[in-house]
C-alpha cells in the first residue's frame, strides 16, 4: 500500500492525470475468484480422510509446503530418509533450483509405507497436473468439504 501512495504522490507532482482516476487506485475486494484456502480444521479433516496418493499429495503440499509441480516431480530417490528431508526440484520449465526441505513427521511415515516396492527412479505421485487436480477434488468431496 505504501508503494501505491508514493507512486500516486509522484504522479500528482508530475501532474499526470492518472493520479486522479479513482478506478486506477481501487484495490479489488470480495472473494478470490480462483483460489480457496482451507482452515486448519478443514486441512486436518482432509488429511485424515484421505488415503493413498491423495494423502501423500495433501501432505506434501499442505504439511511440507511444496508446490504442486514440485510434489509431482518428486521421485522415491529424492526422499532422503536418513537425513529426514526431501530433495526438491523447484518450479521452472526444465526444473528450477534443487533444495532440501525437512520432512513433516506424518508425511515421513506415509512416504515410508508408500515407497515400499517402488523403484528409486519412479515418481512418488505418477500423475499429471490435471490428474492431481481430479484426485484432490475427489478427496475434498470424500472429506465432506465444500467444493472449490
């Protein structure tokens, strides 16, 4: 907000007519059109009622703070169980910067069970972005949470 005020003051000083157009300086209000956030209770409900790949995805995104693309790129060899962390390839066209992030204890337990019998090069969640969206939408309905 301070940046807007400074910019508007500068524009007035330069006698730019944009400074006096209210529509330019009005911030959007109301509900966000595309993103809905879960409360802590809703997240707990979603995580507890999920199973399989949906539970892993919810855990990676919500409890570990991973982006969707990072969770979908994760391979079993990127689970560094001895170090209790995940080797994550960041966002970007061909992948971004690699970084280690600590593993949430619940996600760690789920990943140990989920990883049994898989090849290290296999993806943890072998889905596309749209497949992951459908999986999470189904998990939300199963948890009894409102759509969106």
